[in-house]
C-alpha cells in the first residue's frame, strides 16, 4: 500500500465542504482540518503509484475550492503500535 500525505490550501469560506468532498473520494482515507501552512491534510492510500495521479491530480485537485496542494509520499510508517509489536517478547 502506498501512502501520500497531501497538504491542501482551500478557499476559507469552503473549507468544511472541500474537506467533505475530498473525504468522499475513493483512495482518501482521512481528511484533517488543521492550523498552520495548510488548511486541510488528506491521507491517500492506493495500491500503485499510478493511482496517485488518478486520486490527487485528476480528482482531489479539481474539487471546487481547492487552491493548491503539496504531496508527500511516505517511505515507511512508524507508530507506537508497530514499535510495541516489533519489540514484544511475547510475555503478558
């Protein structure tokens, strides 16, 4: 599975609508409304790199109210859950 983190700039008066439309797209697993340089952050998970173009360039970027995006491709995922499993000795 390939994960992309998409930072999204949006028209301020349409942020909730833009967030919902993006969340409804196939391949988008989560959308966060955030403070900082971006208005929204979307997590996109697809099976192939070519699918990123379909989700991000062909659909997400065309949602009314999206004014810009910056996409980051994840190489690895680290989480507390993953680390606990990796270092578990199997003792309860």
